[in-house]
C-alpha cells in the first residue's frame, strides 16, 4: 500500500531547509518529508480559504445571549469545510471574526479591523497636510506623527534607545575590518585595497596625508602665523610676578637666557638689562665660564687645579661623568688640590651647586671661616647655602682637599639689600647645537628648581645651521630643554628665539630652523620671537649690527632686546 503525507489545513510560517549534516530519513516526521509536508499544509489551507469564500451577506451571524460568540448559529447554517463570519459589535476593535467549519467545530481563522480599532489609533479630526498623527493613546496624546512626510515622534522608549545605541557598533562592524586592533592604533576606515587612510593614535586623530582641498584650507588658516615674527605663549607666571612687584612686594622677576654662544656671551643679557633701566637686581646664575665676553655683574672666575667640562659638541662628545650645571659647564678634579675663586659677588645669600662625589672641599667667603663639605658619594646634585652676608661684593673661594672626586657646577646669588626689580642670568653654552643639551639634560632640573625662573629665553640655531645638523635633532633638543625647565619650575614661561641670518651657510636653510621653532612654539604653548624674520635675510654688517660673522654686536642685540621689552615688559 502506498504511503502518503497526512495534510493539515493550516498555514506553515517556514519551510525547513535540509542541512548538509542532516540524516535524510523518511516517515511522517522524517527530514526528507518536512518540506513537502509544510507545502502540502499551505496548499490545503489555501484551498479551504478559496472554497470557503462566499457571499457573507448570507453567512453573517451575530452574538446573542444564547450564542455568546455567534458560532452556534454559524455552524448550524454552514456546511463542513466552508467559512462563516460573526459580527463583533460596534464597541469592539474587530469588525468580524471568520470561522472555518472543521467537521462540526468552529475554528477561528481571521479577523477584520473595525472602526473602533481605527478610532483608537488615529486622532479623530481634520489634520494639517504637513502634520499627520499616526497614533494616539487613551488620553489623546500623539506619540508618533508624519512631519511633511517624514517620521517623527515624542521620544524613544528603552527598547528603541538600546537599538539606537547599538547603531555605532553595527556601523563599526559593517565598515571596519573585524580584526584584533592595538588599543593605541585604531583604524577608522579601509579602502577597497585594505589601505588605512585614517586612524586613531593614542586617541588622537591621524592620517596618511591630506588631500589638496584640506591642504589648501590649512595653508590659508596658518599663512599669517608663518609671516609673523612674534607669537605669545603662556605668560601667567611671569605677568603675575610682575604684577606683585608693581604692587610693592619685595621680589625679583627672574629672567634667563639659555642656548648657544648667543647666551653664553653677555651681549644679549646685558642689552636687556640696559633696556630695562641698567640694573639687575641679583647676580642670578653665576656660571663656571671664564670667557671675558661672558662677565655678568662684574663677577670673574679664576681657576687652578680643576678640569673643565664643557658639554658642547666642539669640546665634548659625551655626557658629564660628574654632573654639570644647567648650562652644561662644570669644573672637576679627582684626587687633586685645586681652587675656584669668584670675585665681585654682590649678594646676601649664595647657593653653591656641586656633585655629591667621594671628595671633600672647603668654601670660604672673604676672610671668614671655611665651610667644609664632605661628599656622600650619592652622585647627585647638592646645594650649599651661604647666607647672612652683607649687601656688598664678596670673594668666594672653593678649594678641593685632594681626596676623591670634587665637581662644582656654579653658584646663584641673591641680594636682599637691592630694590625689587628684574634679575637677568646668562645660562648658555658656546658652540652648542640643540641636541647637545640631551647630554646634560638630567642635570638641568636639580639646579634650575632652586632659581625660581619666571621667563626663559631659548636662543639657539646658529651652530645647528652652519653645521647642517638638520631640524630633527633641533626639535628634539629644544623640546628637551622645554621639558626639563618645566619639570624644574612648573608654570615657567618660555620664549623661543631664532637667530638672525649670519654669514655662514648650511643645509637646510636657516628659514627651515626658524619655521621648526615656530611650530614647536605653537605645539608647546610657548612664546616665539623670530630673529630670522626681524633681521635682513642676507648677512649685512655695513652698519655694525654684527661683532663678528656669527654674533650680534650690542647694536644688533638692541634690535632683539627692544622686541623683548615691547612684547614682555611694556606697560
């Protein structure tokens, strides 16, 4: 006897898809028959619906107390396998319920929407052609509507809020390659070839480059900055100290110059002192430099029995063994007797900075009793404070005892007997290029932290240019100087000063160093004064602006220090 599928008059929502892993078996529930059974049920259901379609004017029944759902009368008047309908009443959302007489039983198969259903969901009335309500609640509120044919709503419930919140993740899955990315480098887009044009680098936007439109717009935005000779950076600490002095407080506004020989020579510092009235309140930083053109406040240094450490590339290629001052200078000896004698130091308090080595030395002020310092061997910067001195010129004598390592970095002097005002220090290193500062960078902050500098001018670039050292090391050196002085004195104000065009030549052009300095100033929020833009672009000493082919004369220095006075000290 041939087997057949037992059909049921019901709609199958899905048709089963046979999987590769399925074991194809027969029988009423076998995998091989599931699709056929679903389709047979659908066909039987549609057959009943088509054959059951009649003129409901004669097959419409009503709900009565004796027939609560209207099916008693409907079954009695409707043949098996055919359909009838029951009116649901004016107060019901459904207009009619449709039943199939399945062998004497009423099987509800469908309903039709009534007027009450529509009234419960649309606000009755005349609507604006621009605003069409789509639904209203029992209180007459309209949660959804069309605004000029665009869907709008009063808000989103928690389910839709979760759906909307998931949209960025869905977008990322669809538009970003699904790989394991570094938390520091996140690609934002791939092209069809797998190239990444835009990404996040430590949460900062970066890209492979800029197209012509963005390049032109950015160039237009910064064009004025490139032409200006001065940019103002953070000046709060400097201006606030200046305000306190103007208010009568007994303070010193501490200014220093660091960099190359432009700031180891005294030309620029003395020019600024002269522009500000001719007097520096305190001696400030007293360097281990013996050059005659570096004398500040009349202080001189005589040396015997000590070896000079000078960190510039022309004097040393290595970091200091026994430390150095912030200017890269120091005097040291090992198991030797030596003396350092500073003369003309007008100060009431003197700080002597030294390397805490294995040796010992004495410090004598004038004819007073010597103070003995015995090294602790820590290899760190130490400070000896000599106070209670008269406000007059003193001689300071340092003598090593001949045992162990002694290294002296320099001194710092303050004069409480002087009126409030500006203290100007020179802290540069002749012959230095910017990256030379990396050699003694770790020795800058331990000394500079005691100087309370308010404004630091970094003047460097002549040697970098004439030796064709390039802008990469130039940037690295300048950023290191900024970092170390900021670590020493939080809030310190800094101004980068590019040199004027000297008679030397180099690659790249001096303009490239000036531009790199301008960019650093913008990035670091420090001030910038362009000597390159201030002076002629070709070396010209016909009027005496230069004392030699590399350095400004006092006349040339006035051009720069006048700019400094006008931009920082104007009232």
